[in-house]
């Protein structure tokens, strides 16, 4: 297993251990899935932000160059 997978498992185990006494039985059974879903959401957010940045910066730099074709886009 990679270090990232081990870190996600450790984080979900820690959170589920804290929530377990307060949670209903169904939530306790599937707690790790809720935590995993939250982690996947954060991963997707970071990935989309990175891709958006990688697309936006070159396009902004091309728009500053008014003399070229990209300035008219």
C-alpha cells in the first residue's frame, strides 16, 4: 500500500473511533465510507483547481499579448 492510502485509512479509523460512541449503529457501520467520500471530494477539488490554474495562467498571459491572434480570443 502507498503512504497516501495508509494515511487515509488511519484518518478514517481515527475519526470513526471518535464518532463511534455518539453515532447510530448504521452510521458506525459505514463511517469509513463517509470519511472516504469526504477525502475523495477534497482530492477532486484539489485536482480541478490545479487543472484550472494550469489552463488559466497561459491563457491570461496570451491575452496580455495584444498583438497576436490569442489577444482576440
